[in-house]
C-alpha cells in the first residue's frame, strides 16, 4: 500500500528553538511547479533540491523580509477525511512587520492582490516552501499605528495556502545555498532587501 510508513522516530534532544528569522517572497509567475527537482534519498516531493525559474535570461529575485517578533509563526494543519477519502494541508504564516512606510504599504497591497510563493526560514535555519502549487494568499491582515506609545506600529499579515502536500523542506542551510536552489542555469537568485 502506498501510504505505509517506513521509519520510526526516537525521542529528540532539547537543543532546538522556535520562531522565524525571515521570509522570502517569490512572485508566483516566476516559477513553474512542474520544474521542481526534489532531493534524492529523502522521499518523493519532501525536499526541494533545485527549482529553475521560468525566465532563464535574468537572475530571479527573492524579496527578503526580516522578522524579529515573537508573534511570527508558521504552521501546517492536516485536513483529512476518512469519509471523503481526501487529505490536504493548510499552511499558515503569521508575520509582523514593524513600522509603517510608503514602500512597505505598497508591497502589502500587492501581496494582498497576488498569490506569491513564500520561503520561510526558521530560527534553526530550516527553510520551507509555502504555496508550492497554489501560491499563498493574504487571508487576514491589519495596518496599525497603535494607540499607546509602546503599541505595535506596522503590518500584521496572515498568509494561507492549501496544498496537496505539507510545506516542502528546501535543501539549504543559509542564504548562499538558498540562492543556489533558484539558479537559472547561469546566475543564482538575488536576495532583495530594499
């Protein structure tokens, strides 16, 4: 049967931390989900090795947003129905971007209009891809000035993606190897911060 597992798991050490370091936004139309290459030996469709952009003439941009708040999170909910014989995964990213400015407000508006793919980087330097096939949607959000002097001023965004599979791991451990995953055949991707 194709759904039989083949591994167990021992109790893990207490040497990990939680939280997110950054997210990297990829415009949806820059990648074709049919051109993903998965790592060998890790299981089919579990870890992305490389993904060549559609435009091979120029380097692809990864738009980096640093995250420094304890309110940022990335979760994947399993939705399975024995009665219907269906399973899908809801990926949810909550991101708090401090301080408002004109450029970020415009980008938030465009994110709400679009359906980007998002690379999520954890505090332990694990990289995940949100929205492999369908992209991610801004499903909730708020632009807030706060009321008291110490209140949050900025953007609170919730992205959701419904996919056939959980968020894929990406075979990289830092930004240099992340850029190489999205190599167009000549150039590594470019990380854009401003």
